[in-house]
C-alpha cells in the first residue's frame, strides 16, 4: 500500500518506487519495464556505481566490500531523492540509513526461486558468488530475507512469470490503473 507524503504520477503510482531483492531476481529488467509503463526514469544503482567507479567486481577486488558499501550508500541516497523507478543492489538494504530512507517509500521485493535464478546467474561476474555459486546465493538470501520482508510493501515472485504480468501486478497493487 502506498505511503502518505509521496508524490503521485497521473496513474496513481507513487514515485519513487524502489525494487529490492536478491541477485538475479529481475530488478533491472522489471524496473526498466515498470519505468517505461509509468513514464518515469529508471535508475539502477549498481549501474550508476559502475559508471562512476568502475566495474563492481573490480571495486571489490581493488578496494574490498567495505569500501563498496560506502560508495553504494552514497549512490543509493542520491537515487532515492529522484522521482523514478529505482533498482537497488541486493545488499544495499544492509545499510541502516538506507533502511531508514526506505521507510517512507513504496518498496517492492522481487523474489525468485533457486531453480529459476540458477540460469540467470551463470556466466556472471558477481563478486559475492565467485566462490560457492548457488549455495552462496541461497545463504546470502537467507541472511537478508528478514530485512527484505521488513522493508517490503509488496512481494512478487519473478521465477516463472512474464515481465509484463509482474509490472501489471506492481502498478495495480501500488495504485495504478493497469
């Protein structure tokens, strides 16, 4: 359910809309389609980090995860001030200030099953999955699940559904006309 004091678009969906979830849940793909549907900009915070600081896997290698999380927090804080559809990196919700910022915004948790995510993750360069693959993904998800649950206004499974249906569900449940 949308929260008060959030600007509305013509179709009734409040902006920003924030997408959270594990790696491979479809945040970028769904976010792009949702933004196009709403006539809003799309912001992928991981892409912004890469544009400003270089590839994320290189940041992890060169500077470490702690530095990456500092950079991520800065980029996320800036993005959350925009009237846009915003996709957060899977671990962005770990920062307490980010969780505080999300308290007054509509947050959609995109969920995905391990079976469905496995092909999505193959061949990628995700630093936290470098060792352990799918088992590491499952452990990360379980550790973050309570945070995702606490932040989400809406949870949608992306495992085997067309992106258009997922977007229709989001817009319908957040007050849109679709």
